[in-house]
């Protein structure tokens, strides 16, 4: 029998997860104005040493949008600590005339990670009409149904929509995310504007810091800082975070955007 767990409100939990799963979200009921077709490639460095690579893709398929994040460790690191993380999220276009037209709603989310001996294989299926999500742990063959509030998304699709928000320094945004078997009321701090240089050029950016905990790349221990281009596209060009030993950066090195 499936277990039903009720939403209990705000949770103040520090931190966030992953360098490149970009798992956080923002205000997820918004007009359908988002551009699809993007592919972003990143180098992952650990304390200045190349430790892997990552890719973030947005793929339009009819009335749905698939978001795929993939991260892999470099060969030298894989010898003693192999990383192979893949996350997929699907959102659907739904027409809500009372809310001003087409909006995104979460459909499903799949996370498969391997980091050293650490394994995860989980899936979340959203049912907005009934206000529930079905959580599936594929490794343990367990299923649970959770009640969630309206406009709840997974971390990856939440980030996709964050990029289309108007962001102002010192004006944090609160979000609703389902992750790690819980509903989180997440605060995203909009910290400052800063110019950064990457292999694909210089960018004026706006720096944001999500505040939540989740699962993901290299067992992050500290805050995560995401540098988005200071324009309507809000392309993530740089990500910095602490891990158990040292720090990791994800830097944009190419793609189609």
C-alpha cells in the first residue's frame, strides 16, 4: 500500500545540492514565454584541476519541454571516484484562461546518480489536478504518494523558470520545490552584479544563491553561487560551491544558446 504524506508547510533547511544539476526552482506558475532549444556545455574543476564535464539541455517536444542535466568525472578522477549523474525533468504547457493563458506545469522528474559508492535512482510523477506527487525509489522498489501545494515543481524545472523571472539585487524570491521526499519553501537570494570571464567570453552577470538541501554532484557541503547573464536569457555561465574537500566550479565552455 502506498503511503500518503501531507504537506506541513515551510521548511528552513540550509544549503542546496549539486554543482550542475542546478537543482532548485522558482515561482513556477508563469506565462508561457520561455525559449526552448538550448545546449550548454561546462567544464567542472576541483580546486583549479579539471575534474569532469557537464551538459545542460532544453529540448522542445510538442507541448512539452524536456530538461536534461548530465555530469561525468574526468578519467583520472574516475579511477578512484567515478561520477556519472543524469537528471531529466519534463514540464507541460497547459491552458488556464483564468490565469492568463498558457502556463508550465510539472509532469515528471528522474534522477540517477553515481558518485563513488553513492547511488540514487528516483523518480517523481506529478499530478497537479489532485495536488499529489508519486515518489518512486527504484533501487529500493518503494513508492510513496505525497500531498503538495499548488505550483510545486522539481529543482531542475524550477531553475528553468527562474531564468525567465525578473531578478533584482537584494530582493529574494521564494519558491516551492518537491525534493528529497519533502516540500521546501526555498529562498533564492539575489546577491549582486558582477562581470566574469569564461572561455566563451566576458559576461555581465547577476549572482544568485539558492538556500535548500538536496542530492547531487560531489556531495556539496557549502553554499552554492550561480552566475546568470544579466539579461533576459539569464544563461548560467559560472557556478561555484564548496564540497567535502575544497571547492568546485562549473564554467561555461560552449554550446548552442
